[in-house]
C-alpha cells in the first residue's frame, strides 16, 4: 500500500466517521426535542386538569384578593370535611413557575405544589356572566368585583432548552373555566 492510497483511505474513513457522528448528534437532538414536547404536554394537561377542577368547584373568587393577571385566589369548601378553604395560584416570573397553595382550617399550614415550570408567558383574565335569555356569552369583569366573577381565562406558554438554546415551546395552552357554584 502506497502513501497516497493510505491517505485516501484515511480521508474516506474520516468522512464516514464525521457523517455517522453528525447523524448521531441530530438524532439525539431530535429525541430530546420529542421528550421535551411530551414533558411539556403532560405537565400542561395535568396543571389544566387541577386548575379546572379547583375553579369549577370554587364558591367564587376571594373577596380579599384583587384581580391580577398573575395571581388567582379562590374561596371554596373542602368536599371531604365541608370546611372553608382557600386556593391560591401564583405565577412567579423570576422563577418561571406556577404554584398552587391550598389551605383550610383543618390543616396546620398550607399545601404548596408547583404545577408548571419553565413558563415563558402566563396570564389570567376574569369574566362575569350576566344572565341573558338564550345566550351563553361572557363579559369582561371591568368592575373588578369578585362577587360577579363567574369565569376565569387561563393562558400560558412553556419552553425547554436543548443544548442550551430554547428549542421547544408549547404554545396555545388556553382555557376559559366557568365557576359552577353560585
């Protein structure tokens, strides 16, 4: 084997190795992206299920809280022991988390749970539903009166990083949830 043949075979071998490594790198990145989408979707569905149940079963928005686009306080009744309870949802933009805090008079503290992480956007809107014959429309609660709040609009967006750059974003998580109790 001559030196030219050896150099040629080493060059071909290096090109094959580079191609295999590039394919491996792109495959791992795609796999990580799919895992991120699955994690964001699962996390979002679970958080929306918990929030929907809490809002639907609440007696209403707490009269002690002001309406905020990043915080929601609900007053309700514990279905197990029929004691009054308070549920607070709070978005922390610095920590990019949504936290649920549950407290009632039977516990010696609050139960705190982080529902969402990696939030890039979060917004709450409050609506009232005035009874109008043959209509299911909701109207913005411009008065800021918690007593007439009958619907809460929740919007958020989450994202995760792949190799240090924002690669996955779960957009479009949005729901309007009606408070069922009067």
